[in-house]
């Protein structure tokens, strides 16, 4: 991916001025689009980039109106003095150690063997950086590594800065055709295996599929799935994958309600959701913030496209954090789950070490 010099300059200026922005590229595209705004409040009649943190009410969603392109942003900021932060920086999470992660998983697995269900437990891989850190260089390589994903580089004063390459569509709705799309994406293994998927991964995936289709039916929407589950590649790993389609007439209120019902799916939290969220709160030693939430676009005509905020790195105030997790089932093995997070985060960890000059 080639990033236009104006886009690079605009990103650097927005980071310096603490100005909300989003740079984004659709799957298969080699173009990085850019917009910035002076606010994170919804402006009626505008196209918006929307941000919802993990397990956060949709009423607290942030909106970046797409009001200024790269050239306009440069014109606005180039000769102005950077403003002071208006929001406190999040406290840097402590990195998750191998011992704490596997011990936590052992407790979760014991609970699931007694009560059933699934729970997604993540870990935080953290470090520090200096002003010389090349985040745009990081984004270029990261985005080039995963060209078939939804790629975002965004910042707000409230959230800090995130770089995302997400393979997981949460909800797409076209208000003109009334077509709705989502996916069930769960189960993980090293890419290229010739063996059938194991029972643990199939069960994990089926929980996600059943949750999504049941949620749609409860909203009066009849979902349609492919005859057979397929496999989606993501770099050196692969997942089980089911596209889900439907037709529906939905207004903005109904769409927001459906997003609230779908997020977080069992692929990011677990199932039953209430029990899984309690296990996450009791087990994880960090706040997920935007990781596991959703991001995307809302259009003036009522259409939306949102993806799950994962395969991401978060940075702010000299600290960075890579998040990675896995679906825990009653027959999970803590050591294998740790290795899964190693595989999922491998590219981001490599690029962080390559691009970030530690203080």
C-alpha cells in the first residue's frame, strides 16, 4: 500500500494536535482514504466514522464526522499551535504474563466444565515508545500484510490511537437494497492444515453462528447461511467462516438496537454472554477499551458498515498495547491457548519491535 504524502502529513498533524481522524482502506484496496473532524459528536446529515468500545452502550458511541480531507486538514493545522489534551490518557495496562494467563485460563476452564458455555480471554502485550516511533511505517507494513481485511488507523482524544486490520464484519446494512450481511468467524489454527477441523474449534464456531442467527430471528429477521462452513485465511492462521445474509427494513433506532444485541458476539466475549462477561472481568488484568468493540461507518441514508475492532495495536502517551485472545471451551488447554495468542499477535509484535525505538 502506498500512502499519499498528504495523508501522511495529515496523520502526523492530527496526532500532534490531538485531532480526531480516520484513515481507512477496504478489503482488496490499495488506497488509504483520510478524513478528520474537530468533534466526536454526531452531526446530522454527515457521513460518520463510529467507534464503540467493548461491551459499551451504543448511546456512548463516538462519531467522527468526515468533514475534512487530507489537504483541508493540512491547511487547518499546519500553521497552528498544538492544543493541550482535553481528556486524560488511559493508564497503560500491565502486560499479561504467561503464568497469569495460563492460571486464569485454568480457572475459566474449570468453570466451563461445571457450567458449560464458552469464554474469550485476551492478553495484553505492552511496551513503550519514543517520539521517533514510526507509526505510519508500522501501518504501511501491517496493512500490506493483510490486504483482504478492513484496515483502519484512527485517533480521538478519548480513545488514543488504534491501528486495526480486522477480518470480521459485524454488520453491514444497505438501506436502498435492504440487504443485511454479517459473518460468523471463530476457531483458529495454523494455516495450511490438511486435517479436518477438530471438535473443539467446530463447537466454538457453532456457538457463534447459533448466537448470530438467533439474535437476527429474535429481531424478526430471517437469516440465510451458506450450505457449508468454509475456511478464511488471515496471514499464517485460519478461521472457520460462515457468511450470513438477510433482507430487512430497518430504521436507525432498529439498527442501533441490533448492533447492541450482536456486540459483543461469542467470538469476542463468549456464551452465555452475561456469564462470559463476568468471567472476563474476574480473569483479565486489563481493560479492553476499543478492542473487541466495533468501528465503521454510518451513512446519511441510514446504511451502516461495522467491523469488530480486533487484530489491533493501541498507542498513546508513550505506551502501546497489542491485544490478542482466544475462545476458551471446556476442553481447552491453557498452553495451546497461549500459543494461539502468540500466533495471532505475531505480525504486530514483530512490526512493533522493528518500528518502535524503545526509550
